[in-house]
């Protein structure tokens, strides 16, 4: 189900919260590949500590829905 022009809400949220940082990485010459963007999100999630398995599972489920390829393509389109 699409959300605000993105493939889903999870992808939109990553762009809303990290868009400025991703653009700064791009401006610094860092190639914004889907794997690179995913590693940024994974690193952020790794900093969180959950004693509650439900919350950890919910976070992992939402993270699994992020379309990192779409985010990569979004920042490539800015170059054109």
C-alpha cells in the first residue's frame, strides 16, 4: 500500500527522518546504495535496547518493510 508517494509508510518514514542526513552523505561523495542506507538504519536500531520481545519484533517487522532500493533510486534521481 503506497504512502505519500512512497511504496509504503516505513520507507516514507526513513526518508522523513533521515532525508537530510542522507543528502549530506551524498553531498560528501558517499554513494547512497540500498545496502549503505540499510546499514545506517541497522546501526541506529542496534543502539536501541529492548527488554521487551514484542517491541523488538515490531521494530524488526517494520524495518523489514523498508524499500531501500526505492530510497537509493530517489537519491539517484536527484542527480538527473
